[in-house]
């Protein structure tokens, strides 16, 4: 299930729901307490305030603490904690309202059971509303991810079958076969490795940065044979251990390199430098802006789709800095150890 149920902090919409609930319910409680006790507004206002705070805290523990245990498959632990939770909440209910209303407090077993039932009636509706809201948000979250994945899979499939891509590389291969048979063999090996990566990871949410860099090397190898020295590539990477631990969406680097070459001109006299820099938290691709004389038609769906996938998978944004003389895209990286906490629901505002 979604990370909406896995220990996240309350969202703004959660707080708005709770506030709206008490705006409706608190006046009703005020009238009820006045009718039950015969007291004035000043006497029952502390009781209403205590109800708001106590029930809200109880729902927060129930929805944010116990419910995620069941959703993570830890049913026995959840059941084991549920009974103490009900006993403690029932006892606290009896003690709080006994003191506020001036009633004698009895912690006998039957009274605790009645207290737990009475308290459950008090906070039950709020718990149901908050749980239902988070459930529907989770479903919407999953649907958005599935849509983004489907669009990405379709784009990758089109890229794999793009006749221009194949035509250009087959032309390069034909020239190599005639002039450099050993180079032709290497070219075929690299081209096959590129397609193997695409097929292997087409249904995965994230891949290690190390594997993505290997894929990028194959792609750059093909580009160099096609464009010669018109484009240069540089890398600045963290230690190898970090490269193996850091995760990103598959095909990210290839898409950014493709966009850079698609929209910017390079030549062998003044090559266009495309630099790739990675840290423990982000990957940055940067290059100068040299628009081609004949603008390339583009709907911009590739970068938009990538942006949406990172928003859904990592709950982070891609940063794009388009200046007059440079273009920079910064992609968030996720560390392997945090994948279960952040990406668990997707692999489940």
C-alpha cells in the first residue's frame, strides 16, 4: 500500500480534514455536554477541548502507528498491540472524563471495557474519515504512477523501434564492416548491450547508478561513432561504493544526453561539452546552449514524463535551469538503504 500509510507525517490535507471535522463536531459536543451535565458553557468548554485533543491524538496513533503494521504484513504484531492500545485508551478515557466531570473513577475490568467502547465511539468517525481519505489518496497515487510508467514504457518502446535510430547506427555499422571489421564487431556488441539494458529494465522503477552509467557508456560509444568529435562527454562521480548504492529511474541519463544532442549543435572544431556530475544526493547534466539552425520539433514529453516519475517515486522534483548560455538538469538520487522507506509503495500531496 502507499507510503501514505507508512509512517509519514500528517499532510496539509490531513490537518484540514481534522480541523473541518472538529468545526462540525465540537459545537455538537458542547450542546451534548451541557445537556448531560446541566453546566454552563464555561464549565463544559474544557471538556470539549480535552475531547478534541485526546481523540485527535488517539486517531493519530491508530492511523499512523497501528494501521501501517497491518499494511506491511506484520499482522501478529498489530494484533498484539491493539488490545493494550484499547485497554490504555479506555482507562485514559475513564480517568480524564471522570476528573473533568467530577465523577468517581473505577478501573474495574468491566468499566475499562465500557470505557474503551465509549472512547471508540468518540474517535471512530474521525478515524474512518482519515483512513478513507488516505486510502483514496493511495489509490490515486498508484494510478498516477501506473500512468507515468505506461507512458514511459511506450516512449522507450518507440525509442527501441525508432527507424531513424536504427538506420543511423546501421549506416555506421556498414561503414565499419568495410573499413574496420574488428571495430564493427565492437559496435554490434555495444549496440546489443544497449538494447539488452532497455529490455531488462523496462518494467523496473529504479536501477543502481552504476548500471545506468554502463548503459550511458554504450550510448555515448554509439554517439561518438555517429557524430565523431562534435560532442564531448565528461564525468565526475562519487566513490564506486556510492555509485553502486545510489538509485535513479532507468534511462534517465540516456534521455538527458539525447535531448542535449537533439537540440544543440556540435562540431569537431568547437565540440559541445556535455558534463555529468554525481554526488551522494543528485545527478547533474550540464551543457552550453547552441540551438541548431533548424529547430527540432519536440513535444517535450520525455522530460515531463521523467519529472512526473521522480515526483511519484522519490517525492522529489527535477530541477531545470535554462539560462541564455547553458542548460542544466539536476536529478535526485535515492540511496539503496532508503528505498524501502521511500519507494516501498511503488515497488506500492
